[in-house]
C-alpha cells in the first residue's frame, strides 16, 4: 500500500497530477480543488494517498491532509459512492464542509456535488453522521511539503491518523470532546458544534461549548 508520495510535479491534467519520484512517474487522481492548489511543473509536492485496487485497475488518489484522506475512505464506504463521487463531494465542499454538512444533516449540500443524487446524498448523511465527530476532531492540518530527496513512503510511515496535526487541538475538537463527556451522543454533539462554528467562526472553545449547549437545550 502506498500511503504518501513526495516528489516533483511533472504535469497537471484535468483530473490527475503526474509526480516524478526519482525518475518514476506516479499518476495521482485528485479533486478539482486539490489540483488547483498544487504547484506548477518542476515544483516539490507531497500528498497522502489512497490506493484503489481492482481486478483490472490500480489507481492512486491524493490528498493534502490525513483528514481529507479519511473523509475519502469514509465516503467510499457508503453504497453508491465511488472514488469519482467522493472526489466530487470533497472538491465541492472541502473536508471541513463535508464534516459540517454531515453533522448538520444537510444532504442538500452533499447533493450539490456533481453526479450525486438526492437519495445518495441522504444516504451519506445518514450513514456517516455518527462517524463525523471522530474525523472532525482530527483537525485539518497543513498541506505537507516534499522533502528535497524525493521520497516515496509506505502506508505505515504517516503519523497516526487519530492525532491532530497541531500541538493544541482545534476549538471544534475540544468542544466535541467536552460535549461527549457531558453525555451527548456523537451525532447531536457534532451537529450543534458545526452549527455554532458556522454562526461564530472565530469563537474559542468555551464560546463554542456555550453556543452548542444553547442549541442542544430543550426548547419550550
């Protein structure tokens, strides 16, 4: 399993990039959003990758962060979502947008991705709503930079996916953890935190917890 590629961009196409690693070119399929963020030919680049293995096909898919890679793997676990649809969803919403849409049950946002119908979008939200908090708590992380010696790393080499990339967990992750400790179910906690973060994107952990608790409070 190839878990990460670091090398130099040879060229970028409509749906993939060719990365040269010590004279060997690897075709890595990416979303439109990721492709647009990659540097030009000759520049260093590094991507976390997921290898799709079929009887007559081997395809690499690339992601700038482990969080986005994990969303791809979760989306692919939903019936009716293949690699192309997963990249379309991630390309349209980004990893943070995917997490927020699923946490809030906003299947219309998922449906906005090219090739994703309403029934499939609803299935994505329903099947992943309880898994969203775990991925959201991982933090987004910064895109990785390619080392100077162009290394192709195996799947076991990236840091553990359960740990946030930053030294201090994000406010959303801390708020999710706090609400979980208070006994709220993962799905409802993630929905409340996502809504609170959307309404006050600059809120710190304490403010997010207060806002989420207000949203979770019984009405009436």
